[in-house]
């Protein structure tokens, strides 16, 4: 009988090695049973609670006041550039440099020739991350390494789309930092910390990319996500020792692996996050997606690079850790929306006016309409 070929496979990046993680995070489980349920199923208890809270607070749109300087608190369909343009001081310095532009009806190569001198004036150069200004969950994010790739990306978007070009982070590890602050308090709190790892497979010179993915206990459950990102290499044999990153954008719904890191929240990290967030006016609720060099630096709050900051629709993404129970995940989501209502109620007492539920649906429709035209996320 012929011996079955084997391969090295990994769903953890080397940046967050198991040595950095508490022992109780190691498990034979590769996913939680609810991890990839439809969104509406997970949020059904939240929706029921929201109806009750709307009656209690006499408003369905009160959460849209949580971050009153942002359009509908950044809930949905709001440009990333709106928030980043408000950033000052430490926050502005921590956000990776970016440049915003609109896709025109010019040939893509001509658009690249026009914008690159302006991009380089801001000390930006390839490789760059290109992503839609309006979008969530890593939608349409592309890694561009040269002018030709940028032209191809621009050509994949319809005219009038607002795009961002952002500096590629100096570090590979990424973490989601969930921050909440009551408006009547001087200090906020980091309530969730989550490692975000991009899964990889390593070639052995015998197996195709598809076969390598199918050998991985977790990646094999998400084959459809990885196949659409690697159509040209899917049936190719991966050379011995070559590491293939299955997804670039560290978004859970795109196949990234999330690991609860709340055990690593330190006073130094919270102090640094608070200093950063003082640079955003009237921001009380959201998640920072942060790159960092190593775990020790993260715990000291040093050398943090912010990819983006998500507003009122952000999740405490530790709930997608494979070891998180369904009850804990639901309780966390329900706590988040109760908190949104509490913050919104306080803002209403301060004199801020709720924007109305119609504005929420308007922005939701904008995001859904644009997302239909976005290219496949890297």
C-alpha cells in the first residue's frame, strides 16, 4: 500500500505562537459549533432585547448617539475616512498613514499615474493596502505591491467609489481592542482583546493547495473562502517549504482565526489606549484593529499601529474564539447593545438629537449596494 503524503499545515501565524497563549486555550476543537452560523441567528436575542430597550428608553435609534461626532455613530455605511480625519495627537500618529481618492472614468493606468505623486507626497509607497472607504468585515481589501496591481484593483471598482490607500503595517501580529467609555467618566476601559491570525499552509512539493487546505482540520471547513481567493494556485503543487497565506484581511468571516486574549489586558495597555482615544472627539464605543511587534510590546502598549477604528456596530470579537460558549457569546452581544443604549441615553440628556431609524436604513442600503461591486477580499 502506498503511504499517504503529509504536509505541514498551520492555522496560526508565528506572531501569536502557542507559547504566548494561556494553556486553557489549547484544545482539540477547531471551531465552535455556532461560529459560522448566519448573522441573524446569532443576533436574534439581541434583536429581541433591542425591542424591549426601545420601549424602555422610548427610542429605537438611541444607539446611534453613542459616538455623536460620527454619522450614526459609525454603525453602518459610514466612511472610514470620516473618523480618521477627526483623529488628533496620539490617535492621529498611531493610525497608519492613508490617502483617500475617488475612482474616475479615466483608464485605470492614468488614474494611477495621477494619484501616485500625491500618495508619495505623504511618504507612502508600495506595498500598500487598498480598501473601500465604506465597507465592513474586510470587504474588498486588497494588498497591492506595484502600480500594475493598483491599476487592476482600481479597474475592479465602479466609477465614483471612494478608496483608501494605506501604509502596510510594519508588523504582522494583529489584535482587536474593544474600548468603552461612559460619557460621564474620565477613563475608558478595554473590555475585550482578541488575537487575529491569518491561517497558512506550508507546501511539501507533493500536494496541491487544495489538498493542503483539506488536510488542515480548521481550514478544510472553510474551503470555499480560500478557494475564491486563490483560483490560480488552487490546483498547483506548492513547493517544499513555501508558506501560503490563505487570507490577507484578518476578518473572521473571511477565514481568519480569532483567539481570546483578555488575559493579556494590562494597566499599561489600557493607559496607552486611553491616551490614543483622547485624540478622537466624543468617541465612546468601538473597536481598534491594531498591529503590534510582539506580545510583550502589546502588553506594555508600545509601538501600536492602528489599521482602523470601528464604531457602534463593532463586536467584542473574542466571542469567535473556538472555546467561547454560545451562552457567553450571546451574553456579550446583549451587554454591548445595553451599553449602547446607556451611552445613547446619556448623550440625549446632554442635548444630542437622535438621527432617526430612517437614516440607519439609508446608510445600510448604501453599504449593501456598494458591496455588490467590490472585488474578492485578499
